[in-house]
């Protein structure tokens, strides 16, 4: 059954009130405690790379963020090939949804089999325009979810899981309130904050300085 955007947001756990980022977030985190930064959220971190890698990159992203999609289209593949797969970088991906549709996308990625998480995130970024910016987000996400293994029943079960939504929100709220994250993508490279869709040259230079 087709639902409007209003019906979608009303009938799932994704209420607009749950996604108002505090206006008191500092513009820039002057210092971040690495020990606190490395503590996983309630759902656990999604990580690629060796635990002993000399460089840790933590990315906070939103699934409906065009700059995040741009980073994953242009920078992600060479970053993975040159630094993650070679043992130089440990990469941590964390949820920072900017709107209810982004949160729904993260929830679907978390509801899928754990080993498929990064593959699903990549697919979502590659097809962002098809599902993220439509007049009927419910139907668009439902159609997309069926391509990655969901049924309508499992789709609705996932998106009405209040505990899962609360956990996704907790990751975002902690990043905003403790680490000064107020835009996406935001990267912490060995604790140093960098905002924006960095190129592989920009990111590679910082990585090399930390090796």
C-alpha cells in the first residue's frame, strides 16, 4: 500500500522530534579524548582493517548526505585499497543521520546480516538519488530494501524497532554533544577532526604523516 511521506514518518518509529540536533553543539571540537572517541556506541562499531593499524579513521556520515555519497564514490575505493587492505588504516563507520529517512536507511543496514553492512551502505550511497530524495520515501525505501533481501514484513518490523532507532540516535547525539560533530561527513584521523568530503590525496597526506 502506497503511503505518503507524512504517513511514513507517522507510522514508523521515525518521528521528526527524534531528529532535532541540539543547537548548542560547538562549531569545532578543540580537543577530543581519544579514549572516549574510540568507545563504540550501543550497537557496536562497524569496522574494517587491522586492529593494530597505526592510523584509525572514524567517519560520521548521513545516508542522505550528498557529500558523503561523493566521498564514498570518489575516495572510498582507493582508501580501502591503498590503506585499509594493506594494514595501515583501521576504518570505523558511525551513524549520524541528518533526517528520518537517513535514520531509516541506517536501521535497514543494521537489520541486515552483519557481514553485509558495508556492502549495503555502499549500495545505498551509489543509489542515493533513487531512494533518498523522492516524494514517497516509504515506497522508495521499501522498493530498495527488497533489492537487498527484505520483505515488506521485515522492512516494517525493522523500521518500527524503537530500540534500534534509539541506539542510532545515541551515536549521533554523542558525536554532536561530546565531539562537536555538526556536519557530514566528519572524520577523526587519529583523533584529529576533519570535515568535508576529503579527496584521496588530502586524506592520504594526513595518513602518511601519522604512519
